[in-house]
C-alpha cells in the first residue's frame, strides 16, 4: 500500500531530517563515550585547591564505573582515563570511530566568585555573552596542540555553519536536548542551581555525529562550589545524578519509559514536571501476537496510524483555552506515567507534514516539541510506526 510516491516521500523525510543517515529513533544504546575535559599540559580552570582537569577526570571515571556496573552489556569508552593531553578533534574522532550512541563531555566552569550552578550545553548559537565566553574558553585549548591549532584554520563555526549542522543532525540534537534536560533535573534534585540547558558553538560538539552534550558541573571559582565538586563526596553525588539521568534517557530512547523530561529554563518556556514513581512507569509495548496482528490489520485497511506533534507534558490537567497552549485549539490529550500530555491535531500517515509542524511549534515557543505516533488511539514507539509505514 505504501509504494511509489508515498514511499519516496517517506524516504525523503528520513534523509532530510537525519543528515543522510536513515535514523529516526535509536533502538538501543550500546556504546557511550565519556570525555573528561582538559588534561596533561592543559589544566583548564582552577580554584584555590583544585584544577579542572582533575575534577573532570574523577567524575568521568566515576560515571563510567557506575554505568558499567549497572549495564555490564554496554561499552564505555573514555577519551582519556589518565592525566594526559588529548587534542580537541581527537576527542570527537574517538566517539565517531566507536560509532557511539551518546557522547558525554564533562567540564567545570569559571567566572566571578559569585557565579554558581550547573548548566548543560548542546550545539547551537549562543544567546548571551556569557555562553559565548564558555565556548570560547573551551575551544581555546586548540592553541596548546602540537600545531598550535593550525589544523582548524579553515574550520567554520559561523552562525550559518552551526545552523546547517543542527539541521543536518536534527534528530541527534533532539536526543541531546532530552538528555541535557534529564541531567539538569537530576542536578536540581541535589540542590544545585539549575542554570538551564543552553546552546553554544563548542567545537567538540560540532565534530561529533551522535547525541552529544557538554556539562559544566559547577564553578571552581566559587569557594562553595569548589568544595562540592572538588572533593570526592560531591563528585560521587554528581556522578550518581548523571547515572540517573542516563538511565531515564536510555529507557526513553529504547521505549521502556517514554515520560518527558522536565524542561530546563533556557531551552523551553514550559515548566513541565516529572514526578513518576517506578510503579507508574510505562513499559515497552509487548511484541505479542495480538499487537502484531493489530499492526498488520491496520496496514491492510490503510487506517489506524496517526502522527501527531507532542507539545506539552504536565502534572496537572489544563483546559483547552489555557494560555499554556498558546492558542492551539485542536489538541489531543492523553495520559502516561501520571502526566497529562498534549499533542497537536493528527496528520494521519503523513509523517512529512507532522515533522514540518514540529518545526512550526518550536518556532511558536514549544521548544521541546517532537513527533509521536498513535495506532488506533494508543501511543506506539516511532520505530513501530516506521515499520508500519514501510509495510
């Protein structure tokens, strides 16, 4: 049934929104690369008693050990596991060669002694001078490389280049934002100030080809923060918070828990809440014969599949005229994991139109908007929807 123009349209959407890689949703996470910032001759920033290179390495090794213990089937790769200097481009190359499913870059911040809190970056255009300074400081380590950074002479980090890169890797970026939001939510639980999910032109993020984030774990220039992240007790807490965020991200990507992360202040105007107890978590839809027959029957009848754009996830029900919907009247409400989730009008089997509408919703202010799929009114994973379309 989905042949000719329909199939060509479907393939065009996949290519256009995945940078040439047929990637619309990861089936599983198998390889994680953890990048401890700085190292060797590059100390990074410092406080009264600690250096960024040591703080980053300690948290990176702790996080990796926690992931390996909880998920022994996963492959964890470190860009460095000792105090050595690794070129910026090589850090990304390590992840690319390993075909990693996630790249986690760990850093510490520097500013005035009054500055404090955690912030997580994804690739994008900076929106403030402070964000630009953070990226410039982290990018400046290329001057310590053997050729003094000559290999990056023609490297383009202009706004146009960054926008093009974001479009090329839009699905990866969506997943990076999701993971970043989970991270910030977990840090906040520790009592850390949530400085938000932010965007900037980090070279190491630009050069990776998978969901990638750069975490600024705190300010070594703030005496109180240095005591926290500069000592083992605080590092253990931060590593465990990162593990909790990773676990939620992994479950979401693999379809075992599809609750929406709390939106962080700088990535979305919406303040959705994630308070989901283990007993209420949504488990992966079973691959039983009844479901398979349901999918096959829908394929034969050319009905039942409906793509929508999810725009909100809240812990309380809202009216159709709520200002939080920003004038969207044709909304579809459903519940999962104790949350009320609001979607746009349905687009049937027209995935291309749903993806275009997602872009419109983000421009309207729903920056966490993403495409979801329903079969006969029930939420299904995007992979299952794609398999249905292919049939």
